[in-house]
C-alpha cells in the first residue's frame, strides 16, 4: 500500500469516526436549539475540550478530497436560520466606521440587534425583544441566566454581562437607555475606543495592532499576530481551541475594513 493510499484510509477513518460521534451525540442531545455557530452548554468539560482541540486543528489542516467539516456540524452546534449558510466569499461590511460595525455585527449576530447567545434555551430567552428593553433590564436578564450558561451575550455585538455592567458603572452607558440599535452601535464604538480606535485613527498604532486588539474583543474576528495561546495567527480566532469560539472572517477582510476607516 502506498503512503498516499494509507494516508487516505487513515483520513477516511478519522472522518468516519467523527461523523459517527456527531450523529450519536445529536441523537442524545434531543431537541435542536437555535444556535448561530455557537455551542450549547455542556456539563461534560472533557467533551467540550476535545471538540475544541478538534476544530482548532481543523482550522489549519486540509484533507484534499474529503468532505469539509463545519463547526455547526458538531454536537451542540445548529443553524438558527434554516436559510442561513456560510458565506462563500469574504464577508464585507462596506467602508468607514459604519462598514467596520457592519462587518463585526454581521458575523457576531447575523440575526441582528435582538439576537442572543444561541445556546440559551427557549425557557431562558429574554422576556421581550432586546431592542425594547432598557440596559438595566438586559442586565437583569443576563444575571438571571448567568449561572446556567457559558455565555449570556446579547445584541448585534454580542455584549457580555460583565462588559455591559462595566460600561454602566463607568458612566459610558445609561442603565435607563433603551438597548436599541443606536445604543448598541454606540456601545460597539465605545468598545472599539477601548481597543485603540483613537490611537489608530491618529496614527499612533498600526492597522495590524488595532485589528489584533479587536480580535480580543470579538471572538468571531481572526487574530492578526498571535492567538491567546501564543500560536502564530493563520486565520483562527484569538480564543481558538476554547471549545466555544471560532473566527468567521478572513484576516485580509478585517484589515481592509480597518484601513477603510
């Protein structure tokens, strides 16, 4: 048997084993939850870690001739919109700051300003659309589910509870403000400023450095230099391998968006 043939057999066996595990797990999980490329909570930390390692590896390994394995095919991953599919071309949000916001929002929350972390079950969803709630009401809802889920991300920019609460405590966001489109966009710009927007616009830091900082704020963006584990960036999320996050944007795409500001 040639090396190529042996390699193909081994690769096919790996894919077959993965497919069998996925099928078995999906049957055990029961009802499919509304998820957009996010992982439902699991008490099995070993399983989560193993699949995190698996998809981290698949970020940088290509097996020619074999069917692709997407993150939403894994246990706990589903598509929230049956008509949604991965983009076949790089995601683009247009030019300027609004373009960068569109790019980030488009991959963080494709369903828009009322979207929450996909792993949250129907019984724990917000009592009404996020855009009709005040910031304080959103925080109260996030508090109520925090202990049961690995994420309580809310809105177009998937803002976490601790982040949102910090903005309120610092006076950068009013707790009484409506958590509507305008407030959410302003929050995103504030978070960009924390990550060096002003320094970038005045030439004190490079586009690469600013984009790297953005990847630390939004996990769906790719790391530009290294990821959290110190590995060279090849398109993976800054948080790659944590079993929860994955980049959905090409490095060139985010850099072009940053340079258009």
